C-alpha cells in the first residue's frame, strides 16, 4: 500500500493548524492515488496527539522520537526522517512551508535522492504515480506548474493558508520508529530567544496593513499600526519606506522582501510598483489608500479611497472599531 | 581562510515576466539581468570577513554565458576570483542536480572553510540549493543569519539565525554553509576602480568535463535536466482582475464608513 506522509508541526503541546491544512492537501491526493495518509512526527516527544491527527484525516501516525531531536538540528532531523523514509518508501512527503521544514527537507531530498518543491499553493497528481504542484516563480509574477519525475519519494512543502483543514473520521494507528543518531559535534545550539511580537508575523497574518513612501517618516507609521491593531493585522512596508530607514527591513513586503498572501492587504501611501505587487498580488482582497488618483495601485485593488492618508486612516480606524 | 559565495543571476526586480513560446520558461529578450538582490548581502558579508581576516573570497555561479556578469559584479564588490559552471548540459537543473554539481566542484576546490549564500533566489523562489550543497558535502548549515562571527582559532562560526518567533544562536564547526538574511549588512556599490579591477580577476570556466561525475555517483549524461527530479511544465502569468472600487476621499468620514461597510458586507473580510 502506498503512503503519503505529512510532517507534524507542533508548538509546545498542541499540533499547529498548518499540519491540518497539509493533511487536507494529502487527502486531496489520496482521492487520486488511493494512498494511506500518514502523519509523521520528528522530535523528542510527540505527546498524545494521535486523536487530533486522526480527526483531520491521518490514518497512521509514525512517531520518530529520540532525545537527540530535542533541539532542532537540520542534519539530525534529516538523518532521522531519511532513515525512516528508506525503510517505508512513501510515495510522497508533504509538510507546511515552515522555516524548520525549509531548513531540513532539502537535506532529506539530497539524502533520499528525491525531488523537492517548496511553497506549493496547490497539489495534484498528474498521473496516478506522479505529483504535480503549483507554485509562484519570480515572486507573484508567475505561477509555475511543476511535475515530479516518477522517482520516490516526492517531497513538497505547502504554503500556509493554501488549504483549509477538513475533518475526517479516521483514527490514526500509532507506529513507533526508533532511529540511531550519531552525536553531532559540528552543530551546537547556544541560545534560543523567543522575541514577543506585538503583531502577527507577516507570512502568517490573515490581514496586513502596509505603509509606503507616502508615510513621509517613521513616526507617522503610528497611524498604520493603529489601523493594523483595530483589525488584528500585521504591519508591513514598501521597499521605499524601508530603504528610507523609517522602519526595519523585517517589515518589507515585495519581491526583495516578504512574499505574503493574506485575506486582506491594505496598501497605505504605496504607489504599487511591479516589485511591491509581486510580493502581495496574491492577497484575496486589496485595499489602497493614496492621495494620487493616478497611482498604479488603483488599477490593482479591489477597494480604495483616494485621499490624504493622514485624514483617512484615523477615520477608517474609528469605523472599524465601531463595527467591533 | 577561504570563503566561497554561491551567487545567481536573476531578472531585474522591475522586469516584466512573460511566458515564452514553449510555455515552460520565460521570455528573456528584453530582460535586464542582475546579481540576485539577496546574494548582495552574502557577497558583502564575505568581503567584510576578508577585510577583517585576510580571507580569500571565491564567487561561484551556475548559468548561461551572461551569468558571468553576476560574478563580475561580486568581484567588483571585493571578491578575488570566480568559478563559472556553464555547460549547456547544466541547463534546467533542479535543486537536487544543482546540489550535486556545485557540491562536486566545491569538493574539487578542496580547501573552502565557509560557504555563504543569499537566503533566496528571486527567480526560482528557491532557498534550498545551498542546503543541498551542505548535505552533499556532509557539513553543517545555518540559514537566515543576521550575524556571522568566524573564529579562525577554533575553526568555528557563530551564527545568529532567524527562527519562527525569535532567533537562535548556533555554533558550527567549519567548513559550514551559512545563508544570510536581508539586512545583515549594507552591501556596497561596486566602485569604478572596483569594476575595472574585477575585469582582470581570474574566472575559471567549468564545463561538464570539469565535474567529477564519478565522485557524485551519477553518470555524466545524467548531469543537468536528466539528473533532475522535477521539471517545469508550464508558466502562467496571473491576470489582475480586481473590482477597482475607488471612493472619493473628499468627505473622509463618509468614505471611511462606506469602505468599512464594503469590507464587512461585500468582501466579508472583517
């Protein structure tokens, strides 16, 4: 029986939602190839999560547990997963496009001589045996359809929010796998710092408010933050605002910054260059606020207000708060 | 100490991307090519380490004839020499094959202590090649570095990396692969004397016969797309179809109330 594996992403004791999204992607493939959907945990201790995984479509649950996997180490994680892949020969291995998966799955691909596609926005089977994914190339400027050759395993990560979790009724059968891991003298974690963020991470945010050249200085971003907070949104910026030193580069959205696809993107004082649009053009709804009626962004938005952002933003923030 | 920077030539960020006639690539006629913007940070970091330690900086790329310009730009910023892997057999390689070919070339160079790269190629939207090179060479890696401190004495590099929700400090034994985050430094502009000097710096051209394919366990004719595991079938340019409802902002209160209402009732997004 062929298998599709889904990597489990956990935060403390709970399974992160992205895992359920990817299980949903796997269930779509299962309809084409009839494979068994399996959740796969790599780490030091999974806890009792098989019921949750089963509820979202996992029929089997491989636990790859080893004390050496307590801290994330890309080489050891790759060694552990590759060993179990070689043992069970799954057809397909999927994971969320998390930083951790981006970090160690390329090593797994090289170790298992597998194809690898990161950041898929859709997955399908081009035949009963080969995986096909859609993903952006040239930032948001093009969507490529990529086929795997028929060499197993086929490995892909799936963009966050690309699939909706679907509840199934399977119960996951637990299979424990033990792996021998050499101690790794080449890689040591010295310190891990969790830095509390005031607002959602741009790449995970459901809504984003970004400011551009029209903000004129860093202090003026307060009106952007106020609107963002009224919406529970992340706060971003255009390259012009970052290059001017008004806000840190972590906030940059665009082809040379972060590529985002929230449900709502509010572009404030942003003209809408090709470069910027490439980083946010896949957003579901785009709102533009700009005083220049000829700004290109007004040809690329769903809604807009042509007016002075310093008048519009406080008023809009109040209206959003009124809606509650 | 010897540092190797893996760079990529990409279309300019302002370039208009259009599918070519075969549908699985892009039209390249009118494209201006640049050094991948994220690689500028890697080259700058290498040159800064060189300025502190006297390290030698080698710049490597895989690509068509024109890609040598990405090497020349990097040499003008302060790199010492280039390696250009450019055989036609290497066209259309995926990251698996690229990892093998680049890894094999680095092995034959022999004495590389640190491999640096940008965090992502803006054309392929790919971040995996430097990591696959690390796996081929069986050396450690740290990605998204915001700080890189080399200790030549202990042959280690201390890297501060962006992780989900924060940052992590890691110590890697050299040789190691490090990809750098945007903003780790301010890449310098190549000066005119720098550009003049770069033209005279050595750049080795490597063809298919320059790659020891036995060592990487694949036949010479399986280098390139034949050794790849994935291929691009189709490139599609998304059309912009947006509703373009732009409200006049003369009465700010009214326009804001109207927009909030549209977002709630029509777009159902708030």
